[in-house]
């Protein structure tokens, strides 16, 4: 089973600043990676798929990059509504989620 | 609009069974694989199971293999999760989620239900 490890566990960022979230796979998943945002009491929301493609309706300040085992989600200019937990998920012949990164507004 | 609505959650004793349902609307249900994903209280997301668009293939997480069965009725636009031999560690919010592209099974999930809560307790 491929293990997905996210870091940091918690990230505190000021409004307007950049937030950088990391996701590492225990073995290569090619570009078969998605990112989700989950706010308290809500279902997850797909942000990014195929490592770098924004899902429909997702603001341009969200971007994804990476290939193989190292991936990054960047929020270029953090807004108050971006406070949430962010999960990565691989879908390379199977499916597992990372443990999540909580993004707080400083 | 495109929507998934779960139902069937509740409080159940350890060892008992429960069936969850997920009703789809606003899209061609029979063209998409559908997953069940759960979230224990205060914890992260855990993938549970997936069924292909036509029901011919299904896959399970090790933690539920042999106890849970995923099925679908495309004539009723409904997905099911039959849960047997329930344990305390199965306590979670259970979400159904649509695979964004047809007919693949493992991909991103672009439509999620609001979740239904299962509590396993004596």
C-alpha cells in the first residue's frame, strides 16, 4: 500500500501571504494525485487533479505541482475563506489519502 | 443540480449490521464509478470501497474487506453499502463520492454527498 505523508500538520499564514503544503508518496504515483479542501462540518471539495489541473470553479490562487513522489499545493494569496484542512489523495491503481494539513489564518 | 444524498446512518450495537444508501440525481449515474469514504470523529479521510459504473467490479480497503459490500442499482440511481459485523472503529461519517471521469474507477472525486453518521456502540 502506498502511504501518503503530508506536512506540516498545521500551517499558520497571514492573509495575502503564500501557503505551501507538501505531500509525499512512499512510492511513485506518477501524476495520479488529487487535492481536496474540507471545512468544518462540510464534505471535502476537489481542488486539483492530475497533480496540477484545477477542478471546475476553483480559484486561480490554488495551484498544484509535482510528479512521482513529491507534490505541492500552493495557495498564492491566502484568503480568510481558505481556512480548512487540505488532503492529498493518490489514485495510482488504488486509492489512499494523506493525513491532512490544517491551514489557519494568522 | 448534480447531487448525492446519503441516508441510513444511525446507532448500532457492535456485531450488528447496517445498510447505507446514496441517491444520485442530476447526472448519468450509470456512467460513473462511485466511492464510499469515511471520516472518524476528529480524524482524516479514509477510503472504504468503490464500485465500477456497471457494478461489475468492486474494491475494498483492508479494514472492511469481508465485512462490507458495496452495490448499486442503476435503475434506481442508488448506491449501497452493506455493513456487517460492525465494530467500534467503524464509527464515522460516511460519504459517497463520484469519480469525476467515466468510466475509470480510481481518480479524483468531484461530487460528494453531505455524509451520514454511523455510531457503533453498545
